[in-house]
C-alpha cells in the first residue's frame, strides 16, 4: 500500500511539473525588470515634448568610407548629431521616465525589434528594446560585418556576422544604454537602449517625442543624447491630460 501511495504522489508531481513547463513555455517572456509592474492604465495622461539645439546649428558631418566601397559607398552621414535646420529639433534623443514603478504593458511588436546593417549603416541609429526580450540583428549587405557591443552592465557581445548569416538573435537582460560598433567598418556605430519599462521614446526628425498612457502622478523625465549629455525635469501628470515640455541642449 505504501508503495502505491508513493507512486501516486510521484506521478502527481511529474504531471504538475509538466503542466508548469507547458504553460511557461507558451507565454511570451515579459521584459525582465522586477522593479516595474505592468497594470491596466485607465484614463492615463500624456507627456509630449520637443528637444531643440541651442546655438549655431552644425552642418551634418560626413564620415569617409575606407573599406568595401562598392557596397558601402564613399561617405556616410555622421548620425551622432542631427539637427533640423528650420525647427532646431534634435533627432535621436531618448526621452524616458526614469522612476516609474508601474504602468502600461509593453506593446511588443516583433517586427520592430530589429536593427539592420544596410549600406554599412546600423538602422535605426537608436533602437529601444525591452530588457530580457530577444531582438534581431540583421545583415542585408552581403558582406562580412561584426557586431561588437560596448556594454558595462550586460555581457559584452563580439560576434562576426558573415554574409550568409542574415539574422542573429541578441538579448540584454539589464537596463543599459549600449553602444554597438562594427570592427570591420570602423565608422559604423549605433545605440541599443535596453529599457526596463515601455515609457522610452526616441525623438523624430523634428526633435519631438510623446509618452502615452502614463498613470497620474509625479515623475522624473530624463533626456539623453550621445554627444550632448543628459537633462532632467520633474513632471506632474494628470489623468486624461497632456503635459508639454521643451528642452534645449548645447555643445
């Protein structure tokens, strides 16, 4: 009788373990950050803004191409500082809420979680990805590239991506602004922002951004640019309302 009971208990444990594995393996992995709790946001507010350049607007610089010119061309625009000449807006600034503890869930679009190497340029120049979520690094150039991340918090990645390897899956487990370069083509660089919450946006060509579905409350909004540095502002978000901000960055 004792052996029968032990056998029944063991069978039950195995069944429960199998059920747990099945359920967890079919659920999409949420961004890996224990400090952020996704909740349903009703009547949330919006934080919108524009980041402008102060001072004389710099001309868009060019970088000489020194290798694989048949594919890469002879020169590439320097994307480290792109300013709209008419509106003074700065492209590729990251705006984010740095102290938010709960809010909307990530709207994960697998098609947007990718960075391409096309024409020997990383596109987009700045990619925001959720922590703990795989994204694709593509190579559509038909030549050898090398993906080298300059991480300080996450594990460094240094992988060759030859022409036959069109896609690699990469993941950053911890929040970090990670610079990525190509060791084969030294002018190629970009940034991958491993974000702990979905309230991160990259400014467009006019220097504008918008954070939607923000729960009512007080927050610290920080902006980051790769050459112009950071700024912060305190923002009070009210339910169903929009808060508009303006920043000025200078060299």
